[in-house]
C-alpha cells in the first residue's frame, strides 16, 4: 500500500513539475532545443520535401503533362501581355517623374526556412527569431509573393508563424473579378483550420465566378496591398442573407516546402 | 546489464526519429494529419509490453520532444503521452486475455484519451 501511495505521489509530482516548467521555462528551453537541433530539422524538412516531390511526380505524371500543355499556351498569351505591360511600365515611370511622385513601395525581405509545423494547429516554425529583428505581426510570404501568414510569436532564435488558415485568423481581401472590365470586390477571409480558408461579407449583387484571384488589401493594416492569397473555390449566396460567402483555395498549400520571406 | 542499456538507448533513438519524422519529415511532404501518431503508437506498444518505469520515462521524454519541435508549451504532449503510458500500463495489468482484439480495444481507448488530453492540456496552457 505505501508503495502504491508513493507511486501516486510521484505521478502527481511529475505533473506539477512539468506544468511549472511549461509555464515558466517553455520559451528558453525551446530556444535552446531549436538552436541545437535546427540543422537536423532543416535536413529532414529538405529531405521530406524532395521525397514528397518525387512521389507527386510519380503519381501525377499525366496531370502534369496536361498542365504543362495548358501552361505553354498561357505562357504564350502572357508573353504577349508582358510586352504590352513593359511599354505601360515605361510610360508609368515617365509620368511618375513628370508629376514628381515617389517610387512605388518596395518590401524589405528577410529569407527564412521552415523547420516544422505544429501538431495541433495551422502554425509553422521558422528559423529566424527576435534576435534577427522579427516582431509580432510581420507578414510572411513566399518568393513568388504568395501570402503565408504573419509572425504570431517571435522567440529568441525561432518564430511561430500563424498561417492564414489558422482557425479564427481573419483579414481583409479583395476578389478580382475579370470580365469586360475588372471589378474588385471586398471581402473578409477567415481561417477554418486544417489549411482551409473561407470568405464572408462579399457584396451580394456581383456574382463571384470560380477561380477568381484573391489578393490582400491594406485595409485593417495587417498586410500590404496586393499579396496573392489564392483563388475562389466556391461562392454561394444565401437568399435570406445580405452577403456572399464561400471557400478560397489558398495557394500556400503548395508553397510550404520552400523558403519563406518575412516583410520587415 | 550492458545489453539492457543498449536496448534502452535504441528505444530512445527510435523515439527521437519518430518525433522528427512526425513533426518535420511528414509535414514537409504535405502530410499534416499524422504528426504525433507514430510516437503515440510506439509509446503505447512499449508500455503495453515492457514493464517498469522506463516506458513512463520514454513517454514523458517523447512528449517533451514533440512539444519542443512543434514550439508548443512544454507539457501539452509530455503530459498527454505520460497519461497514456499510465493508462496503457493499467490496461495491460487489468486485461485478462492478451488477444489481438483486447489490444485493439485498448489502443482505440488510448487513442481517444490521447486526442482529448492533448486538446485539454493545450487549452490549459493557453489559459494559465
């Protein structure tokens, strides 16, 4: 009996010690751990990415071939548009100089690498922290300008990044509806967890077609304007409701393998 | 004695690799839902078949590893896995038959408890 009591007491003691350590020493211990093991984490992340890519190509060969054909056609169209835009850009620059307007805002980017993903929620860990100048709220993007999320917590040597799909994460977006004229429709994007994203509060009068691109706006002050979020997967209108709601397919799903950049 | 030490060392190394695979390797491949489950299964089997305090220590250490790797509060997985190890040991003592069916039932019960406890401890740490 005393042996059993002793065992119960030691279990309670372990619970108390771990709870106290978790409350007061979690961050310093985590920082030390990531300082020591981040090379191993980076190595496994890199290897996992390569393995994932290998299997993806193996099972998606037919789709990739079709997509390649489609992209070649798109490339030809975009090359033509690009040459038109080049002329417009030169004209824009000349006009900016003529009207004494400042240069367009350029981002100061800090490259970083993903080291792991939290098991319970849509939060990833990156290998840059407060000692690299990161603070809470800084936007995180990919090299192609796709929005990933923002810094949730900057620890000493690593940071937690809240993905835009994190449950209860919300931010203002604009949906670009291409038709005879391009219309920009404001909405509120909301994270649903498990890498899912939805939108709400979009005006009911203008129907939103599938695959319309979704960008950030500067409203709300969370993110700079014009970062690509994803595309509309499904839009629906409740006859009794005032707004359109639906699902957004976030592009970050395909971009979590590579490096990320923090906008400083 | 030396043999036991080597066995235990191998177990610790396996746990480390399972934690890294679940938290880093699989998510980088785009598999996000497996995360902590390889470690959970290993800890369950270890506690079901090995007696003494070492499996409990392994559970605590494995949980702490997952907490560190995923940047959670130390204790969310450490205490969950420790509790599961205790449940698995009690189940192993109480179950009369060691058939595959009873093992499966114990595994399902432990998995449900693990799922619930992880969320409970996550909530506890977010409010304290």
